[in-house]
């Protein structure tokens, strides 16, 4: 029975990481329903971009206060969870502060003191973020599209992070007081716990302190496992997915319109005088399905666009700079990514239920994203420039517009008129080519 704690710890550890791996596998499967795209070029530039933007938080600095606070929370939370290595070893083998024997007395003191300072910065950051999100009235954080679960999710993440840091301080404070009483060997330096929290703990009895230390230790461990598995249901997947999203980001100039292979193929076929567009496939070859132009549903989007949908942190920086949104139009670039993710999740549940996707009579176009939203976009690229992790909602809008124009001939009247003029007059204006220079007569 003396190993019951270690067995329980092992079961929780395997279950927690197993469920997390299953969630990642499901995300990977869902992303793969999209079209393949080759983004393996310019590797040095991609590694540099990922290091600078995802790890270095370079684009967060455009809003300095939020950027610094986010850096506190990001760096602090990630580094503090390095201690998870120590917790795992201690939990499996029944040791106490295992890393002290590896790092040595001096370096372990520096390590634990650094963790304490970072934990305090995390607490400060999440408290300010909670107040800012719920009471300060930042417009992009209080828009209608965030009502309900998105708002609750953001608050729950902040509450969980605060609770984990409080458990961390409770564990360290109890440990430090017990060390001062000679009941535990002295390991670590705890500048925050010993000065801020210790006066509250000094009146506790030894048994209470031992219980508090163990309870906080278990809470911290279970809390990390819970947080890790909660990520699948949360916008905070960007903690993980920001790295591949920045690596696979579009490195071309913003607004560069990509050519469709299907269109190029059709044009080459039309220009080849010897080609027979009605020719039957060669014997033994399968007939090639006709290509679809643009995107009607998530299956028509590429895998990077679906990865973008999962990576969106719903910060709203894209929407806050969108001229269409600012002028009261229905378009919100943030909502484009959120709706794409909602549709992707719905397709994932369909696959889970049926073993494969069974047509549910729904599409991303019209059922999730309306034509009004798509045509409100000015294609100015403000949203892609503003995104802190290089997501590209504009590319989704492009592809869905392509479908409307090339598959359904459903462009707005103004656009149809312009295209007719280009076709007939070689200019978007409705007058004869011979009159194009009349403006210079005077």
C-alpha cells in the first residue's frame, strides 16, 4: 500500500497524456480533410519566421501594454511548467525536489527563485487581462461574436492559470516553512513565497503544512493535465499551433493572387489545337473528376487554412483594423476563422459518428459564412498584417469569392458589369476603347 500514491500518479499521467495525444490526433485528422498544399520552400526563412513570431512574440509589441503582459504570461507559464519534469520524477519515484540533486544547491536556488518571479508576473498578467476583458470595455473583446462560449472560454483560461499559480505558491510556501522548522531538507530559494505568503502560513501546525504542501502539489499536477486536455475545446490551442502556423505561413507578398492549377489546365487545353476536351480517358485510366474552382466547404480549402482556423486566438486584432467592420458592415475577419473552425469541428463529429464523412446538407458557404460578409471585404490585407501569428482569413474569403464567381456566377452586379467591360472594352469603364484618351483633349 505504500506505493498507492505512485500508482495513482502513474495512472493519471498516462491517462492525461493519452487523452491529449488523442485530441492532437483528431485535430490532425480534421486538418487533413483539406486540400494538400506545398509550403516546404524557403526553409531558413520559415524557421526564422517561426522563431521570431511564435517564440519571440515579435508582432505582439505593436500594442506594447498587452504585448508585455502577454509575454509575462507566455514565458512564465511555459518555463514554470519545466517544473513538471520534477513533479513527474517525484511522483513516480517518491522523491522530493529531484532536480536539486541534479542541478546542485546554488543553481537549484537560482532556478526556483526564477520560477517564483515568473509565477508572480503570470499572476499580475492574468489579473490585469481578466479586469481588462470584463470591466475595461475594450471594443474588440466585447463584440457580439464573443458572447457565450468564446467569452467564457477566455475567462476560464485566466482563472485556471491563476489557480495553478496559487497552487504553485502554496506548495512552495508550505515547503519553505517546513524547511525553516527543520522538518524538510533545505532545497530551493523562494523569494516571493517566503516574503509574501509565509506570514500567513507561520501559524499553521506541522500537519496542516504537510497537508497543504501535498494538496497543492497534487492540484498543480492534476491542474496541468486538465489544462492540457482543455486546450482542444479552447481558443488557446494557439499555445501549440502558433508554431506550425507561423512555419507554414504564406511568405509571398500580401495580396498576391495565386493561379489555380485547374484554370491553367483549362486554358492550356483551350489553346492546344490538337486537344480533344471530350476525349475518353486512356484504357485502364480512371476518369478525372472535374476540378472545382474556389471553395464552397472546408474540403475545398487547403490544410494551412484549416490549421489557421484552429490556431486563431480570437484576439480580434484583425477585426479591429478591418475597414469594412469599422464602417458597420457585417464582415469580421475573426469570425471568418471562428466559423471555419466551427464547420471543421462539425465535420469531425460527423466522421467520428459514421467512420467517414456523410453529407449533412450543410456547407461553409451560406450555412456559416454569408455572401454579404464575403463581398464586404476590401482585400486591403489589414487583417493579415495585424494578426500576431500570421493567420490569413483573407485567403479563405478569396477562395469563397472564387467559387461564387467561377462556379455560381453569383458576383454582385457592379462586379459583373466591370468584368463585362474588361471583356468588351479592355478597361473596367463602360466606353469604347477609341474614346479612352478623350480626357486629355482639353
